[in-house]
C-alpha cells in the first residue's frame, strides 16, 4: 500500500459518521489520482446517498419513485460525463467513449478525441469510435485511407457507410475525393514531366487544365491509377455540396471520359453512360449548363423503367432540383414521378422538408400539392403532419 492509499483510508476513517464528507473525500481522491472508473462509482454512491438509497445497490432492491429515478438518471449522466472526459483526456479512447456515449454529447467527445493522436497501438479503437460510432467520420475515414489504402477504404465505404446519413457519407466521400484527386494530379504532373522533359509551368494548374491540351496523356489505353477506384470516387462524390469539391469531382469525370473504352464501365440508371452523366450531374450543381443538364435527368426520370431499374433516375432529378434551389419544382416532380406502390409515409417527410425550404425561399403555396396528395391517398396522418408543418415552416 503506497502513501497515497494509506492517506485516503485514514482520511475516510476520520469521516466515520459523516457519510457526505466521507464520499466527498473519496471523490476528491479519485479525481486527484485520475482513476476515472472508481470516480464514476464514487459519484454514483454519493447520488444514491443523496436520494436516500443505500450506497450499494442490492439484487432485490425495491422499485423507486419516479422523482428518485429522475434524480438518479441526471446524476449518473453527470458522472458518466466526468469519467468519460477524464479517460479521453488520458488517451483511453474506448473506455472514455463507453462512459460518454450515454450522455449523447458528441461535440464534447469529438473535441476531446481530436487531441488524441492515432497510433498503431490505438488504431483499432480509434476507428471504432471515430468511424463506426460516428464521433468523427471524416477523421476516422481518413485514417483508414492513410493506413489501409484506397482499395480497402472504398470497400469499407460500400460495406459500412453507404447506408449512413448524408452527413456521414459526405464526411467520408470528401476525404476519398481529396485523396484520389491529389494522387491522380501528382501522377499526371509526373507523367508530363517525363514526356515533355519539364514539369508543367503552373504549379496551381488543375487536373482539367493539365489534360485539356494534352490528348496524348491517355492515348493508347493508358491510365495513371486504378480505374475502378476512379469510378468509385466519382460515384460517391454525388453527396458533396462544397463547390471546390464538386469541381474536383467534375474534373475526375473529364479525365475518365478520355480513358480507353475498356475502362469506362457502365453505371446504373441514370448514370449508365458513366462519366458523361456524372459530369453533367456535377455541372448542374456547379451552376453550369443547368437547363440542358436538368432536361437530361428529367428525360431519364420519365423514361427509365422503375420496375427494372428502381427509382434512382427519379431520385437524381429531384435531388438536383432541390439542391440548386428549385424546391417547389422538386416537390412537384416527386409527386408526378413517385410510383403508385410507394407508401405515402415514405415520401411525405421528404416532401415536407423540400416544401419548407420552398416556403423559406418565398413560395407560400409549396405545401398545397402535398396536402392534395395526402387527401388523394387517404393519408390522414400525413395530412395532419403537413398541416402542422405549414404553420411551423
């Protein structure tokens, strides 16, 4: 027994008969010695004492009044927050997150974990917390790219992230786009250096700048990196909104269009003509050739067989309209093209979001067609939700 432990036992003994003082001394001891797990248990004991319960719970403990349960819950969440914070400050990420998770304080967790360096020793638990638990998807996914390479990171995206929220998918796809774009740009610049005898004149030249006047770069079936990685990166970049990133994604499609036909793999509707279609999609989001691009995707939405190819063409067209600020048109397009067998409960929440954006932009009648849609389909719950949204928007 070291001196500190001996001191605490003596200090606790001095407080016999004064349980509040004894618990305060014990909590202070665990704070000073940074023993987070024991600190949590000590705080829990104090909370139980404060609400009139035995310090240690028994197996056959009787049910408690609702007010007592609320006090216990609030106190335990505070204890979780303090213990989790201490553990994360000490670099114990997995254990710290275990305590912080019940609090739901993602911002605090993200702020604390940001100070922890990713190493070989903590890599697995950092990826688990950052990426799979969703604390900082972008940083976690970047670590996968750095440690496992492009191929494994794309596989991970397609297996684990494709069904996540748009925010999570955007955080990961932005990292993949930046990584692959920079890698490809460096390879193209090196290729030009070797074949022209000097590096390109402008260090700030974009990928598009470099290839536009050098058709020989991809002549004869050449390429600079795995073309399946290029295609996957273009595909996942559709969730991005940042103009600089959208520009880079568009540049990747221009590079892809010059690849030999054997490397231009067909996509799924409405992107069967892979690089031209995705290039048009990104152009519309960038505010370029908007009307022509929208006509292409509107035609796809009208003509692609939903039974054979699904609703991807409809979703792409509606998404474009909504993202370029034509929210009311997006609502009307959704109502026009939605298949009859799609339950109203699946589409009404999306329609309400778009109509809310339309009303904010000045269209006071944006909700009217959704109300008619709900009446037509006998959706009383949806109708009430839309009515409520009209006054809340």
